[in-house]
C-alpha cells in the first residue's frame, strides 16, 4: 500500500484525523510521555495509510 504523507494533507483533513485520534486515545491508558504519544499517533496513522515523520527524543 502506498502511504500518503501527513504534510500533503490539507489542514481540514489533518484536523479531522486529529479529532478521530483523540477519540481513539480515550480508549488507551493515559501517558505523559511525548515519545509514546508520537508513537501512538504514528501507528494509528500508519494503519490508515498515512506516514507521519516526527523524530522522537
């Protein structure tokens, strides 16, 4: 499957995905770790065919 780059999505698409991800996060244990939050977002987007390149650490 060809991945779509996060940066290529328009602002409205990014906002919609962030909102959907927020609902998904409600089902997970909370974390204060920024690395964990980014990893979760990366995995969630990847399952939807979207690549999100943000360095952790």
